[in-house]
């Protein structure tokens, strides 16, 4: 059966509905809700982090912690990575010891995580080692690191383009 062009009435209804549909997608505010993987309500991934030689330091989402990530290999690469995490309180930069830390890689473009789960070992004096952090494909990875310490819980997202 051949495809038919929409009737004038249908085209008119679609044209009338389109502006209100587009307006519903953009509330005009600069701030959007984020899902569990840091994507806003329109599915946009966060900006890429610039990994410099020797690591990268970022504040956690709610500003409770500062986390320095050093990857082996540098920068994070396709395959198995070992990450050293240095965790400090944001307000006084005191090292955080005996925290519970999880590492969850996520590939937004493919909507999947890693094939393996990283084990995080407390090395003492605010240092933790996550191994293996598996980034099995090339592309953008948004890794959520969750830190639980005493009565505080916060997350930091490290976003890398893996070659």
C-alpha cells in the first residue's frame, strides 16, 4: 500500500500542536532535574572533564567532599583501569577515612554500565583504590562515585571521552 500524504486537517493539527510541545520541553530555566547518572531531564550528559597529567580534582555534587582521581593508565582508557581516589571534606580539606565508596561507570550514549564491578579498598589516610574500573567501549563514560561517611552522603561525577 503506498504511503499517503497527511490531510490538510491533520497537517494543521500538527502545526498547531508543535509550538506547545516544544515549549513543554523547555521550561526556560537554566536549571534542570538530573537523573541517577547526572543527565538532565532532556537526556543531556554533563560536560567532559579535562583529565590533566597527574589526575583531576572535583567537588561532589552537594559540595560536601573534594575528590582527586588518578587513573592508571592516564587518562582513563578503554579496558581495565585502576583508580586512586583521595577523598577530603570540602570545608576544611581534612582527609576522609573509613568511608564507604562505590564506583559506577555509565555510558550515556548506549545506556549501559560496565561489565564488571569495581572493588574499592580503603588504603588509609583518605586514600582509596578502585579496581577494576572497566570501560569496555570507546565513547563517553559518566562515572558516579558515591561517598558515604558518618551522616554524610554525596556523589561526584567524572565524565571522560575514552579512546
